[in-house]
């Protein structure tokens, strides 16, 4: 219950509307708050470590998405929204039932077009479809924003990189250490690209991704690392490439869901990991850690992490029956895998069925593509406003890529994750900073690290003391939300198991 205190559902236990509005896990989360640090920091990072202007941009984008666009789209029944839950990561038929994905996949994991025609078009919940609209807009907004606000600076920095320049104190102190040769990075890059192409070609029947797809993914990551890295460096928030990678390969190579997932990993995850490594090097530069020691820590850590993740995944799938299968898991079982469900849904939307049959001329969501244009225009409007009122420096703090990227972690993130994050972020920025400025500036980052460390320590301790002995507590406080009706459709004549007849109720 500490994960989501959705008090509005407690006041109206039989109202679909109230639970749609108040549920922190499957609704709009009005008034819902959480006291679980794992749910607060799991998707957006620690709110204590985020600059206040970035927190304000995320809050504005979240409010715009959750409390303006989504309710309007739902209650105007855009894209037949009332036939489906208002907030869900599920895939649905036109009648509001769960889509039977296994019926349209052949034994080779390709789409069976005849079966797809029989099953009918695939539909998304209102919030899910609007999330993709924000993702489209975020990509073009990132490129335009960096060009307008940082283009000159990047050009000058690029030219100075090939010239002798005055070193700051940190660079002078780091000169006493041996630097990492460029060919070390180049060799790792070439070896990994070569190995990836070889594996994809050798196991093409399983991985499905052709050699040109690997090179295209690497080129996309190379092109987008700089603009997205600039946003990360200035706001501590990283806009994602995940949707555009799925979109591109989905159009070029439709009907292959595994290829879509592989392209997403090589194009998006590699860029994200690259920026994370840059953050490590920057921290090591300021902390005066030898570059070669940092390099070895990154390489060894990456190898160990990959092996541990793989081994843990195999162990979980072998030891937990029906893991991630929400239809077969008993009520209250925690192994619902929300992130993996969204990843799977994306492979179906973009890889198996393809963007043309959903967001293209053959689909029902083609209007969402206008978000690309809206995203490109939004930073231009901010830039023109700043040029018109140069003395108003707060205008420059309106960062459209961060604002538009705010809800792209939803789902699997839910409303309570964001509301709690925003509340703590604003508390840190307003109250604590205003009244305890000196103390807070010294202890804020330490407090953030302490909460993260305490969370990890308690998770291990609880597992060793209780979980390994299969000790659990089942009582009224175990219900994480208490809003069973929040996922019910409200269209006339649509009946879903567990939901009241909305026509009769109304």
C-alpha cells in the first residue's frame, strides 16, 4: 500500500470514473502518492539529484500529458478510447478484449497476414497511444533545440578540439596519469561491431536482423549521441531513442519482431550506455581517478554485468512458474514484469505488425505522426520568444526535449511514480533550498545516495531474512492500489470480466 496511496478509490469503491481518476497504478493518479523510494527513483532517477528547472519541465510535461491531453482524448472518444482502459500497456481488439498475439505469429516468428486479417486491427489504450505521440515529438524537438540553443557552442568546441587550447586546473592535474589510447576504444568498437554482424548473420533464422540493420543501428546511435548527450549534460535527463529505432526498422523490415528488438538494442541501448560511460569519465576526471583504471573498471564491470544479468534471467525463468504471464500468475504475485511487457508490446507493434498497419496509411493512428512536426516547431517557438525578450532568462530554461520526454517512461512507469517524484523534487527545490540553503547544498547529494544505498541494503536483507524462507504477509495493507475498476472500459455495450455493465450503471 505504501507504493500507491490512492485515497480517491477508497472514497468511491464502486465508481469507475473515480477510480480512473484516482488510481496511482492504472489511472490518472489524482492525489495518489507513494512512500516507497524504489517506486519514486526507479524510472526518472533520484529527484534530489535533478536540477530544479529540469524537474519543472518534467512536471509540466507530465501534467500536460496526464491531466490535459489524455482526459480530453479519452472523453472525446478519440481512437475509440472508451472501448479500452484509460491507462494500460495492453494490446486490444476493436471490442476491447486482449489481443491474441499467438494467433498471428507463424512458427518462424513472422506475421501471418491472413490470421491478422481475421483477428482485425490492433488497438492501444489512450495513454499508450499518446505516449508514442510525445516520443515522436521529443526526437525532433531534441535535434532542433540543440541546433538553436547550442549549435554555435558545439561548432566552436568542435574546431577547438583540433587545436591547442588552454587547460583548466582539472586537466593539468590529470596530466600526471597515463591517458587511454584512442586505439583501445577503436579496437573494442570494431571487434564488437564485427562480432555482432557475424552473430546476426550466423543466427539469422533466430535473430532475424540482417547485417545492414546492424550498421544502420550503429550509425543512428553515432548521430544521436551528441544532441542527446548535450541534453543529458545540461538537465540530467536523457531523451530516448527507443521509439524512433523501432519506427525506422519497422518500416524498413516489417514482420520481424526479434529483428526489431535487436535493432532497438544496438541503436538505442548502445547510445544510452555510451552516455553513461561518458558520465563515468567526467566524474573520474573531477575526482582525479586514473583514466586507465576507470577504463578497466568499465570494461570489467560491463562483462560481469552482462554475465550476471544473463545468468539471473535464466535462473528466474527456470525457477518461477509462469513468470511475467499475468493471466496465469496468482493475485498479488509480484513477478508481473511491467518493463518486459512494454518491451514485448513494442516488438509486436513495431516489429510483428509494423508501423504502417498501426501508424501509417493502413492503421488507425496515422494522425499521431503530426507529432513529429509539433516537436520540431516547439523549440523554435521558445527560441523566438527568448530572442524577443532577451532579458527574461527564465525563458531559456524551457527545455522542450525534457518537457516532451517526461512521460515516455510511462508505461511501465505509472502516475504515482511521477507524482511522488515531482512532489519530492519541488520540495527539494523550493522549501529546503530556500530555508536551509547552505546545509541542503552540502547534504542533498549525500541524502540521495543514502536513500539509494539503503534501498539496496534493505532489499537484500529482506530477501535473506524473509524471502528465501518463503515468509510473506497477506493482510489488508498488502493491496498495492485498491482500485480494481480503474482499468474498466466505459463505452456502451463493451463488457469485460470483472467490470460492471457501464450502460446499466450509468
